[in-house]
């Protein structure tokens, strides 16, 4: 049997509730779709944590953070040092993972270095030090005999090659440890 005309008041109320629910869901979906999506460009905008190393005494963690510039097609890395808590029992818990929240400021030891990697701690006679690989300026060897140079008094050409460096966790100027003509690619420090 088919009825034409107005629906009953009860079914009309249910219809309006369903319509309101669908309109709310449509509005919510539209707002979620219009929110910024995780695109390749947004991924490149994110900073990335690289190598990390806990100090021999367990009091600090040193880590590398790389930031990329997609427009210039290059990345630079910063070396940060952060104190670790001595007692985790007093810290509040993160809700998502029930892990301890550590509230301490990171100290920037080096910033915006191109090619910084292979971070390690070294037990040095004067206390723990950080060792890492970063570019160092190297003079290009003089040209072979018989080749003419444009200017005899010209300054020697330099190139950057990866070398080992030593840095105090208190900061200061890094000390270059190696001077390998072709550069180095891997670095691991001995525990003692």
C-alpha cells in the first residue's frame, strides 16, 4: 500500500534527526578535508632527528637535528645537548604512551652545519667530549708540473672535505682531529 501526503509526526521527527546528523557529518568531513594534508612539501618542512648518543655518565644526550630547505635543495644540521633527569619518579606521565615527560631545555652547541654526522662520545683525559664528522676546508693540491697557472700569486683553491672534530659538551670552538685529503666517511669512538 502506498501513501501520499505528509509523513507522520514521529517519522518526520526521525527524518529531521537523520538529516541534521548527516549535515553535521558533512560539515565535519568538509572541515577535515580542507585541513592541511601531510604532503611531500610539509614532510620536507619538518626537522629530522639524526644521530644521538648518551654521555658516558648517563647525564646528557647529544643529538643532531637536520632542517631542509627544499627551495635551495640543501639541508643543515645542528648539534644539541640535553640534560637527562636523575630521577624519573617525580616526572608526570605523557597520556599517549604513559612515558615520563622530561622537561629540560636543549643547549645548541653547533648550528646550521652542512654535512654534520657520525656523532659519538669519547672518554677523554679531560672529561667526556663529543666527536663527529663535519666538512673542513682543505687546500687543493698544486697543479702538476708543466701546467701553466693563470696567476702565480693567486690564493690556493679550497674545497670542503669531511673530517673528524672534537667538541667539549660545555661548548667552545671545535678542534679538527683529522686532515685526510679525500675526507673520511665513518667514525666510531672506542669506549675507553
